[in-house]
């Protein structure tokens, strides 16, 4: 039983260390992001080390936007304003936050 107890303790210690390292990594990433945002094109290259690029926030739709927009247009042409409005109101968008991509030279 003491072996499994030690494994539980070891697991907890490793998990705590991982959480601490994740927090440190996030702080470093935020600092890199800050410096990258100061650069033209939001891209930063450190010769011999790597690159960082911030992609802007975006939105996406969860259906075939062109097909639904065409259907809305057909409804409008046919005078079916109620259906066209219901389709337009049902449009869902997903907003993605900006992201930071860091590529280290020679690191996989």
C-alpha cells in the first residue's frame, strides 16, 4: 500500500509542477505576444531562434453561408419576407480570439 501511496504523492507533485510551468509558459507567451503586436504585420522574427505571429480574431459560420444567403435571396424575391427574416435571424457566428503562433527554429 505504501507504493501506491507514494505514486499518488508523486502524481500530485508532478501535477503541481506542471501547473506552475503552464503558468510560466503563459506569462512568457503573453510577453512575446505583446512584442509581436508592436511589429508591422504582427509578425516577429528572431534570427536563429524562431518566429511569432499573431492572427487576428475572426468569425465563422457553422453552415454553408452561400447556400443559405441564396435561399434568403430567393425568399425575398418570392416575397416571403417572414421566411427570409427567420433564416437571417437564425444565422450563427462563432468568434475566434486572436491567437499567437510561435515557431522555434530546430524544435519540433
